[in-house]
C-alpha cells in the first residue's frame, strides 16, 4: 500500500456529511486538504478534492460505492486554489459520474482555473438526493469563495475562510480584507452551527470561530496602526515587527501578504497614507 492509500480515512461529521483529509501540496503547516462528501439516498456531491492522484480517486469511488452511492451529482469547489480543485475534474470522469456532473464554482474563481478545466457557474441552491444544499458567495480568502450550507445537518463548509489548524491567509491579489470581515460577520450570526474548514479539524461552533478570527484581525490592525504612529514603515518592516521569530520557514511571504491586505483596507478607509521611498525602493506607510 502507498502512503496515500493508508491515509484515506473518512470521518462522519453529521448524518449526511463526511470529511476525508487528503494529502495535498498546500501551505505549511498544513499537509492535507479536507474533501467533504454530502450523501443522501444513492446520490452524492463532493466538495473540494485537492489531489489528482489516481489511487486516491479510486479509493474515494470504491468507498462511495460501498456506501451505496450510485451517482455523483456535482463536484463543488469552495475556491479555485490547486490544493482544493486539482482532483475535481478527473473525478467528474469516473464511472460514478456517467452523466458528467458539473464542476460548480463561483464565476470570479472559475475564470482563474486552468483553461482546460470545464466549469459551471455555481447555482445558489441545489439538491443532493432530497437535501437542499445552498452555495453562498463568501469572499475573503478569494473573491469568488463559496460556503456550502447543508441546512438539514446545520453544517457549513467554509473552505479557507476558516481553518482548523492555523491561521487563515487573506492577501492580494486573491484576498480582500474588508470582504473577509463581512464574511466573518455573517458567520458570527449562525447559531448552533458546525463548520468544516478546508484544512484541519472540524470547528464545533462556527460563530465562535469567526468571532475569534475577527478579533484577531482587529488586534493585528491595531498593532499595525501603533507601529505606524512611531515612524513610516514598509510592509516588510511591519511583518517582521509583528511576527518576529514566530514564522515557520516559507511563511514570511504569507505574513507579508496578510499585512498588505490590512494596509489596503486601512488605505481604503483613509486611516493610513503611503508614499514611494526611492531609497528603499518600496512603499512606506504612515498614519493619516
Ligand atoms: Zn486557498
């Protein structure tokens, strides 16, 4: 058995939804992306599959058949990043997908997929067997990010807008901090709802998780403003001051993008100004 086969380990979250962590090439510290399967009657929808490994695909199909699934009705991408979509198009050409199910994705993310991948604009609502499944536009991590709401199970699949194993990264060109704040505010209104994130363990209380992240981002913004009160700084200066020594190898890029997303939001609301520093060959930021 290969390591990819031994790590195929579905976990039932709710009566109709299963989570399967799949090894993917993703951002450290994560090394896997959650695939979710929504099952009712003999029908299934598969949300995110970040590996095109043929062994993983056959393990998934065998497991679905053993569960009595006769048909994959749709494959759904929460967003366009490779560690979430790479396996979806091949899955839509397996035996379980005789009727060539659509690959649903939001238009703003669909246009970012590689040209050879066929996709369909996600509807706002679809049926999986007798279940109503809603596809909410929830921008933040990407502009066309989707949340998948399984009302019967009080479960929302949140892709990379929340994480079960570390912080979320929201930075340009894909991420937009103000949009992300709106998305978190919406998640905060959901009562007694469980969330399935793109990476890591399920979040038992989505409102709490969203509130904690919203607070963390507010704290970061406050810290950035405090630093800028002292003197003009570049994105790199700020990132080093905020995350001094705490960053895993390779994470500095992500940290800088997140700082950049905060600064763009602060520019938009007029809280900071930026000017070009020809000596440092970089923008510097100051409080307005
Ligand atoms: Zn992502």
